[in-house]
């Protein structure tokens, strides 16, 4: 067996790099070819735990987790076992019919939610679909249309999710869905109103009174903005936002697609650190450890009006995907991955601070658990984003055996969101690789 696992299949696969590129360029639509970060495509052949290997057998530490989809590690045996066992029995069961596996998973997911509420689950195929459903659910329940969202937010690329996404690179040049107003994100490093919480809460008040009817369907918030550059919401902001939104008749939606499933370390859900109870929680990515799956978890009263019309997602509640989801929850608990995210994340964060002290083009180190960011600037005084430098560093990190991403509104942020099984022993290699990349491109 090759390092990292055997990738042989009964279907013919041509692993020639030139041929892979040719096929993509020939047969992929432009919309699927566009999202390629490296100058030379990175071809991934296999993964194991927190590591990846390319088609030439070069090894990498995965600090991206396939855009946060790999929560408990690549090729985890518990996931493979659950997937195969269910697929051998039944690969799909439409939600018109009943199957125990999705029902068990729904029960187990609701058990992770705050006590004292009756929670219900609607499974989807992806996070973007789940966002669309959450918006529809909020509008159906309240009878209102107007939604609030944060600038620099990212919620997905479908028509609905794109309408509440505040990063221009993800908003196509077409008419977006109406009824959405954006407010300033409380970015404590480069926010519109500087540090603090009150000015950003005041902006919500202004938006309600000046850009909406005064009656809201709701507001959607990422507790830690992901593609926005790993921007944690400061304490007091989410609670204050919830108070204002509910006073205007709206419901409070939390997007945990990137920050959920123990990633932030101290809590299973990032919103828990803020002492709030949302009305709707959207989740995906790490829920299935790479298997397509998303979910909306909502208070029963909020979800109930949706019974008036048919709505389904063809592969939502797929028993294979839900069997994997159950395995993910079990592994997070049994392998103590939340605690690991807290400890290893804190260690990596402290070591990144050493790099901050060494390189004056590092403007900010931030994040929580295994959701961390290094923001590069042209000057710490002006905080002007160093987009070109970030691109050069990003290319060099690959040569240093690291896979991460550049994100943020100006693509000036190095985003590190590895599988939750990243070990303390990996931290030295990560920091040393970043150090070499910075030194070569400064």
C-alpha cells in the first residue's frame, strides 16, 4: 500500500498532470474552472488524517481541510466504514419514504443545540442550499422580507446565498435577490468604526430605520467570518444584534458552516461562546467530513410554517451521507477533537505570534481554536492590504509543504483551518514552513 493509502480503483484514471489539466480546460464550464488558487494547479491524489499527497507523491500538511470540509481527518476509517456499510444496504432513500439513519442523525444533531428548546432538522445537499432554506424559513415564519447581513460575509454562491454575501468576488454581476441590507462587520482590526462594539450595533439600528421597512425577516451572522478573513465577532455583538433584530420582528440566523463542529475549541458551536440561542442554525462542510451534506436546525415553531408548501432537496437526508454524519459526531467525541482544537490551536496561535514579532508586514494574527489567520499589510501604520505579497507568500507555502488559502475582501489573509486532528507535533513544521516562505518573499 502506498503512503497515505491505496488509491487504486476499477475505473481507469489518468494521473498525468498535463492530461488532468487538459480535461478540465476542455470539459469544465468556465464557472467551475475559475476558482483555482495556485499559478500551477495542485493535483491531490490521496489524503490521510491531516496530510495530503499530490500525484508526484509530495507530502503536504493540510491547513485548509478542503475548504473546511474535512473535519476529523482525511480517509478516517470510521467514516469509510459507515459509508460502505450503509451503501451496501441502500444508497439512497427519498424523503417521501422513511429510513432510520437520517432520523437518528437528526436526533443526535439536535442534542448538540442549547437546552430548553424543541429543535428540528432539515437536511440539504450543501451549505448554500441550507442558507437558501434558512432565508425562506425566516421569511415564511415572520411574514416579513427584509434581511440584514454583514459586509465581508460569505454564505454561498447560489442566488439566495449570494444575496447575503458581502464579498464582491463572490457576487456575480447580475441582479441579486432583493430585501437585503448590509451593515458594517465588527472587525476589530480594520472595521469601519475601529474597535469596540457599540458603533457596530448603532449601524444595525440605522439600517433598520433607514434601509428597511422597519420590520425584519431576520439577520444572518457567521460567529467567525470564514472567507471574510477569519474575523471573530467580538463579545457583546451577537447578543446586541439579536436583541435589535427580534425587536424588529425578525429571527436570528447563525451560519456555522465554517465555524461549527468543535472547530473553535472552547465550544462545539461557535455561537455558544456568546451566550445566545439562535432561532436557526445553518451547518455543512465538516458535518460530513467531505461527503456532500448540509442541514438547517431550527426551533420547531420557526420551521413549522414551511409545512404549508412542498420543499425538498433530492439528496437531503441521504442515508449514506447521514451515516457518515453520525460517525463524524461520534469521532469528535471519542477522539476528543474539540479539546485538541483548543490546545493545538492555542499552540499554533502563540507560535504565529512569534512570526508577527519577526516580520513587520504581518498586520494581525487572529482566530480561535483551529480557525486562524495571518493578515499581511504594506504598513502596520496604514494597514493597507498587501495583496501582491500575500499571493507570493501563498505560492511559496506550497513549496514548503503547506496547503492553506488566501482570503478576505482583498485576498490579503492567509487562512489556516486544518482538520481537527492536527497535532502539536505538526506545529513546528507549519511555523517553520511559514517562516521560510516569509523570508523568501519579503
